[in-house]
């Protein structure tokens, strides 16, 4: 208290004045109380002295600790809310890596990164570029190199995979390390992997871009065209058919000539199905457009295999025969087997007929030849004239034909004619 009288405790004995303790006064000089606040020494009633007389820095202008602050030492160091004085510095022990949770509790170093303090607990603050903490363990630090890890490429859990190959990770980007045997990456796109089977792809046979003229790649080598390789190649007009080197093509297949088709019919460069009007022997036909059960019967002299192939119903030596009256088949114009129709002899009783002339009895009723009768108005059977004579019917009247006297009612038959009674 230089130049004055020290108050004891705040009594200026020279002037008999009292200096208020609340003001932090130390002594009186010339009858005036002088304050010692701001000199960096906590004296008298001061609770702090930070070496200045400013407010809002923890220690007020009257060297009183401000609300929410704690002040320690001289000159005083004042720490605000949530801060703790550690080694002459105010720190937040909830986040300070050198004083994490308590003063002096420094966080250990982190592999490939920087330590951090969160909620007063040490952990990983940040990872170095190209590294990441993928196992969420501070102990292992930033354990993954995301620039090269195929399990964590570029970021945690971003696993690389390659179809038909082995993945790689370069500078944090997935790629292809190698392709499996028989496969290749021909489009330079890692996204679809080793997409080509160079062991079987005719456009990339053995290596990318190696095309097979035959369209067939086997075990990585181009194969010659065959009629069984499932590919249209060589001279073929369609897959494995046509062209003169392979078998004929089925209906709807491509052709250039009739010979390319099993049906023998090529229309508009397309093989047609066999028909009964294409003027070609095909399908099940035994001759051109006939026979075989699928088309109509064949005319005489056409090829056949069974009688049903022929219009005559007679197949001899694989040739259809012309109808005859002795072939034991109803054919031609015959109304029944080997009879009727005007081309063969008249038909016996009960045979089929169309007109009376088809029957030996001369009587066709209901398309059936009738047995001769004595009232059918026809001379038939043993009759010598219509419905008389012959011993089966009554005697004939005069003028009728007769064979003997008994054929006539007059019992006189002269020169084949019944005579009137004498």
C-alpha cells in the first residue's frame, strides 16, 4: 500500500475513515480508499484476481468470481461452465484427447488415424485418407486400407465381386484381377465381370474377338461345319439341313431349291408341307399326290403298297391295276363285285344294282337284284316268255314263246311259239 496507510482491516487510521470490504480496497491514500484488484494477487475480500479489471472473463472488475465460473491460482485462471483446469489450461474433458474424462488422461494413438474423445471416452477421431474403421473397434484403429481391400473397397462393406473371375480393388475402385479359365472380359466392363465364355463363344473363341467362320467354338478352338452342330453353316440353307451337304429340311425351314426340302417343294425360299396337290410324291404318298392314306387313291399304273392305295382296289407288284371283271373287287363301273355297270356281266340275285340291266333277273328293286318271279313282268329264270313257261311258271298263251308243248296252255308248241287250241 505504497504512499498510504494500510487498512486493518479497512480502517484508514490516519483519517478515521472505513473502506468498504465489498469494494476490495486495500488502503487509503490522502483520505481516499485505493483498490488492489487487478494486480494478480488475491488479497482481502477478493475471490479471484486475474490481473485485470475486466468483466465477463470469469473474474469481475471487482475481483469477484462470476456466475458459472471457477477460478484458481494467482494470477487467477477462470474456467467457464463444463470446463476443467488442467495444467494451467481450461479444457473440456468430454472432448479433449489429452485430458479425456479427467486431467492428464491422454488418448492413445490410433493406427492409420487420429485419436478422439467423445463423451469423456477415448476413441477414433478420424482416419487417414485411404483408411477406415470397419470393425468399429478403437483397439484396431483404422484397420482397413480401402484403396486395396476387396471386402471394403472405397468404403466399409463395399465388397467387390466378379462373375467368372477374381476381383481386385485399386485406388478404392473395384476391378478384375483375373478371369477364370475359359472366360474373358471382352467388353472392358468390370461391372459384368468376365462375361464371355471363350471356350464356347464363336464370336470370341479362345480369345476376345476371334470369330469362327463355322459359328462353332469347341474347347476354345474353331470347329469345322457339320450337319449336327446345331448351327446354320457351310452350304446349309437352314440349321443342319439343305444345301446338298446335309439332309433335307422340314416344312417352314429356309431353302433355295426344291431338293433342299423333305417335301420336295420350295416356295418363296421356304420348305412347304407335303400336300395332295403339289405335283410331287411326298409325305406318305405312294405316287404323286395319291395313295398312302393321306391323299386320294391312285389310278391304274401308279405305284402302291396296299390295295387301298388304288382306285381299283387292286395292287399287284406295287402297281395299281385297271379294273377288270375277274379281279374279285368291286371297281370301275361295277355295281357289285365283277358284275353290273354295263362293263361286266349282269349280277346274280341279291347283288347290288342301279338299273334292271345290272341283274340277270332283269329286275332291280331297291338297288338289289331280285330273284326271278312269275309276276315280275320280265322274262327271266327258266321262263320261255314273260312270266310263263319253263316249268316254273304257268303255261303260256298262244303266240308266246315256248320250248316244248308243256310250256303252252294249248300244249302245242310249234317252231318255238305256242299255238291256239285246235
